C-alpha cells in the first residue's frame, strides 16, 4: 500500500482527481470511501462558525453540512485536481457557512435611507471571512475600498466591536456597519469568483 506521505503534491492532486471522476462514474468503492473523506467537514463548519461569532446553532450546522455536501456534489464535475479534495471541501464549507450566517442574521437596528440602499441584499450580523486561505483573503481585501477593508480588519483581525471601531474612526456605528457589510458582500463575491475560476 502506498504511503500518502511519500506522494508528491502533484501525485496527491492527481489521485484526488481520479477519485472525483470515480465518484461521478458511480464507482462503488469510491462511494464507500467518500464518507471517510468528508469526515472532516463538520469540524470545518464548526470552526468557521466559531470564527463567525458562533451565529449558527447545532441544527444550523447540521443543515450547513448537508448543504455543503449538496453543493460539492453538484460541482464535482468542475473539480480539476488543482488541490486536494479536502482543500476544495474547505472552500465550499467557507462559502456555505457565510451564506448560512447571512441568511440567518439581521442588523440589530434600523439604518437610515442611504445606508439601507448601500446594504440592500446583504443580510448578515457577524460574518467573518478570515478563515479562507490567507493569501486569497489578502488579495480580496486589496480589491475593496480602503474604508471597507479597514473595518473588516479591525473587526476581526483586531477583534474590535463596532462601537470601538466607530470611536476609533470618529464616525457613527451605523456607518461602520454599512462599510462592514458592504465590504463583506464584495469580498464574498471576489472569493466566489476565484473558486469558480480555479475550479477548486
């Protein structure tokens, strides 16, 4: 039996690509192995949920695990073996957790008309993208307006509250939230485009 640790990165990726193709072909052995390969998924989702502030409860997490598996299966034909299967799963898990948080949470207080327009379509209380690949995240933040990127960094990298960020920047809490949610929506779009572009 081949020791996985002795395989090169390219060999591991090629092996996972062959595994994905076997799954798509309905290979019984591959289907039997799949649950073990996805055993890491609940832990990934719980970890990301903690980093997002623990917004999701146990039932939400179970639902998100199922949604992630469904998303993985629907996109399995796009897996090109540019990463391990677990890395691919991790990225899907991030996007599904972020979506679940956005669907569940609402802003705790009303915004004025201008801020409501800015936040249209963004429904999230404390999503947190820092669990994505650090290089991808850094590149994604660089694409945002500086004001939005700085709020996201202060909120999560420095673990500051919205109130602290507002005081630090001499602005209102609602303005900080507007920048934060708008920035997260833009960041999510950037990361999703990267996943689709890479196919992994």
